[in-house]
C-alpha cells in the first residue's frame, strides 16, 4: 500500500529558502519579470502579451468590417494613422484589397496562435495547473521561460512583417499554396518563420505541461482526483505536442518554396499572371492542405478544451455541488483528443479528394460530435437543481454554454460533404467557428480571468463593471455573428474585400441568385455591432488595471469557497506555492457533501491529513 | 525551492522528470519527420511514371555514413555505461569518439551536398542536354565533365547506366537555353532530399552541441552531482539514438530505392 502515499521531497529547506519563498529579496526588474522561471510570472507574461495581441486582432477586425460595410471609403479616425504607418497600401486612409487580405490573414493568425491559444493554454495552464496539482513549479522552469521567449519572438516577427515592402502575409491564416508562394511579398516568409518560433514555443510548453502533470502531482492526487481543468490541459498539451510538428514540417517546405525556389506545393504547369512560372513543378498543393489541417483540426480542440476546463471549474464552484458526470467528462476529453487526429480532411471536401475519403472523414466527424455533446450536457446537467451564485465569472461561464452550443450544432452541416459543398467558404462558416471561439472560448477565458484574479492579486474585479462587460459583450457578439449565418446561407463568400458588392443585386442586374439588398445591409449592422463590441471591452480593460490596486480586497485565501488546491495557497502564491506540502484526500468537487458541515471540503484537508504510515 | 524528481525517480511512474520530457520531445520529433516522410511518399506517388530519380546518390557514401552513426550509437551507450560505473576517463574517451564520428558524418554529408551543387544540367539550343560536374565557368565558355543526352528521361534512372562517360565538354554561353545545378530547386526529389537530410543534419549539429557541452564544460557536474550528470548523459543519448534512427530510415528511402 506504499504506492498510494508517496514520500514527497521537501521543497522548503531551512530559513534561507523560506525567506526567498516569501519574496523578501527584491529581485531586479529583468530577472523578476523578463527572465523569470516562476510558472506564475510566466503565466502572467503570457496572459498580458496574449491579451494585447487579442486587442490588436480586434483592431484589425474593426478595420476590415469598415471596409466590408463601406468599400473604398477612408476609415474614420484611424485612416490617416494607417496611411502614415503603412504607406501606399492604405493610400488616402482607405484599405486597399491587398491590405484587406493582409489584415484578414493576420487577424486569423494573431487571434488563434498569438491570442487565444497562449491565453487559454499557456497563461491559464502555467498559472493554475501547478497550483491545482499541488506542485511547487513546472517540471522544467527554464524551458518554461524559453517557451515564453520563443512565443514573444514569434509574435514580434509577425508584427514586423506589416512593415516590410509588400506587407504582411496575404494568403489567409491557412496559407494555401500555391497562392502563399506566388503573392509577391516576403510577408509569407516572415509568417512562416514566426510560425516556426510559435510552434517551438508550444512544443516546449506542451512537454513541460505533460511532464509536470505526470511527475509533480502532490501525494494523494491520483488521476481521478485531478480537477477537470487539469485533464483538459493535459489532453490539450498532447494535441499541441503531436499535431503541431507536421505543420512545422509543412512550414519548412513552404519556406523552401518561397526562399529556395523548390516546388513542394507548386504543381507542374503553374502559371502566374499569364506566364509559366519558373519552377520545376511536380509538387502537390493538396499536400499543404493535408499537413495544415492535420494541425488545423486538433487546433480547434486546443482552442476549446481549456475553455471547457475553465467553465467546468467555475460552474462547479458556483453551483455549490459536485460536477455532474466527472468521469464522463474525463473520458470524453480523452476520446476527443484521439479522434481529433482523424477528422482533418472535413476541411477539404471542396478539393475533390474523392468520395471515399470524404465518406471516411464524414463518419469520424459525426463521431467526434458525440463526446463534445457529452461534455456540454454534463455541464448543463450540473446546473440542475443548484442554487446558483450569479457572479461575473459564472455569468461568463453560463454565457459560454449556449454560445458554444450554437457554434457546435451549426458545425454539423459543415461536417457533411453534401451541405458543405454549398456552405464552404461562405460567411456561414465564419459565423460557425466564431461562435465556437469568440463567444465560446473567449467568454470562458473572461470567466477564468474574473475567477482567478483574486488569487493573483488578492483583490476582486469590480462586480458591477464585470456585469456591464458581460451583458454588452454577450449582446454585441450576437449582433455581429448571428447575421452572418443568413449572409452565408444566401451565398455571400468570405475573403472579399468589398463585402460581396460585386455579387449584389444592386450591381449585377438581371442575374439570378444575386445578394439581395437586405443581406448587403447586414454588413452595416455588423460593423456597428463590432464597434460596440470593441467599446464594451473598455470597462474590462479599465477594471483589470484599476482593480489591481483598488479592487475589493479578499477576506481569505479562498474567497469563492473553492475545493481545489489552487485556493489552498497563500494569496498571491509565493515562489514555491504552498506553505506546507499538500496531501490530497478526496476528489475535486466535494461541495455540500452529505454528512459534513460547511458547504465545501477542500481536496487537501489538513484536519484529515493521514500520517505517512497510516496505510 | 527544489523541483521534486529532477534526479530521483518518482516511485509510481518509475521515471525522473527529464526522461519523461525527452520521450515526449521525441514523440513530437517523430511527428515532425513523419510529416516530411509522408510528404516524400505523396510527392513520389504523384510523379509521372519513370520520372522519379533513381541512383542519383552514391550508395557508398550513404553506407559509410550509416556505419559512422551506428558506431556513434554504440559509443554513446558506452559513455553512459562509463558514467554508471564511475569511470571518468572512459566517459571522456567514448564521447570524444561520438563527437568525432558525428563530425565526420557531417563532413561526408557536406561533400555530398557540394557534389550536387556543382552538378549541372544544361539545356542546349540544339535540343541536347549536357549533364555533368562543373570544371570552370567564364564569360566565354562553360566547361563540364560529363555527357550529352538527347532525352531527358535518360537522366532519371541511373541505376542501370554503369560507367557513365566523363568527357570534358566545352559549351559556348550563347548555346545555352537553361543551366541549373542539382540544388533543392532542381526537382521534387532534390527538394525533399535537401530538406530531409538538411533537417537531419541540423539535428546532428544540435546533438553535437549538447554532447560537446557534456563532454567539455558540462562535465564539471561529474563531481558535484554525479547522478544528475548521468541522467543528462542518458537523456542526450536517447536523443542521439533517435537522430541515428531517423538516418536508418533516410538511407534506404533516399539512397537505395
């Protein structure tokens, strides 16, 4: 029976260590904030930088929405700035088609690879996972630091690419070849180098997370006692570890195509601008798509699984009862992780890869929806019969459920080849995946920020402005994305810099199936919805900074009355995290357990700590 | 603050942290090279019949390099054993052998690259193709050592063509339509050849840096924390074996088929 209670090496030895742990030494700025190996500081670095990138991604989106609603009209307020910074592509303060393509490609890249993934996986994972499993830090603190530096450098390369001649990458965030190689800008090479750095960063992060979760769980923290958030991060880390490298391989090959003149993805007989391209040919454009989507689809689950983990923690905490179907959640997550590797080609029905292959991928796509629905159902059922605490984190978590539901269910017609042929590359698909990621994942991330802010700073975020932030975001998210379903169903294609004007009934007379005026008008609603959505983030930004110093201070280390180990630490957790080594004695969600006083039982209850020789 | 299980193994997993880390890293590496190998398959399958090159690489060099890496795998293992039994001089000796073998591998590889770099295919105005190694190139004439072919197809499969002529061919620049060396841009075979072996060579170089560090300045840890040092040697050895294994696949795929 020795195996269940392990000897845990002491990580606080002597007075010298204790001093260091409480941060009494004032470290210089560089070692404290730039070259820190503390998982919490790295988590905050990731969090701050990725939030900045998300704000920038939002800005790019606003510029694009203006251009879609008012093609060729100079952008108000920001037009002169764009012209000054970017020059000719923004001549007269208006967005040219090339610049629109750049913004589109970079909006996607930044939101996915520099915004949501670093925030959901790296920031929350870094800060919370070691706390939740009772570890003093990550397994490899210096590799953790290197991971952040690679990420930062990758982001920098992406940003710099806006200012090179020709501008940033223009071939969409998917960078399909041969388009990505034939557009005359070096932005694509920058994009590829940036991606290789980001992939390196996520590789280092993923190795670290998995090793930490396997090796550094506190005594008594068995696999089935892990909070669901940790499970979600564990599976996410495996997805990043195994799905990203094929894209890295593809990235190397496209870089060779762009820089060394190879023809990995360039077919024989490729003509550019009416002339035969000076390449050897023989390559395969489909190969790029396969390798890209081999990452691309697991990436969707990288975006959504940590969000589900956060929502699960917040819901369990605010329903004050055990989460419904903990084991179903865990096994569903594992099944999603496995299946996500064999659904990628449902992004490629339009390529003509063949009916048989399409049938296989349709089947796997339908199967993977089952565990996703199980997870969502468990979360919904957890609400049943609870006396719910409606605080800001809980509102965002509750907002996540129907929004992700809409996003998920509207994905089904895209998973079936017959309907996808029509809907492919229309605004319908934009609406679909934004419902999953924007009001879905990003709401969950907001929930996480409002939820863990008191642990990080010792103060709560302002509740009133939190609610304003939630309701405005909730309403305007829907104003932005709901009309896109209609636009897409009516046949409006994505990636058009004039918002489909050239297919509108107003411009093309006597043609069947043009875009009616009512559909074109939606572009204007969406624009103002997007502007309002942007403004709705201002209370959040102010709240975030103001509350660090002036928020309502928490009375205890565990202001939400939570059970998991992250709340059993001092506030904020010192270097090394725990005052005494935690001994875990029960599962993660023991709220209002029958036969016990108090509304919750922490995972490590010092009163019930077993002696090492108890077994 | 110390991280648990950096040196000792965790009882229920039976592993120390770095060993978990390196296996995860190798899993990721497998997917990286897996992506490139599947690209190789797709490109080769998609080539029109008879146009995939055979026999472009010298099997003797490939076989020699395979032997070098196989030997280095053995010396890496012996270096780790020397750590385990506490024989510092043997450790130094065997890892010095590993380093020499690895650097010899890179030298041979560089020679092979250079051989492809100076190998030119020159399309002439009369429809013939001159194919051979560049001797000199001035504004008046291009001199290569090689042969003329009339059909490009003769250049693809060299396995059956023994004793190719190596005549000195002088060509006036005005007769040349297109002159291109056998670099990555030549066709998809050279592209995947340079990419795969180049990435592999980068891994060899990375391995050399790590093993070189452990052999040189890093070996101070032998005295201060012997167990941890042994773990480092083991972990870097695991990486080295992986890099060798990749070559075991590269050799038949590129040289023998």
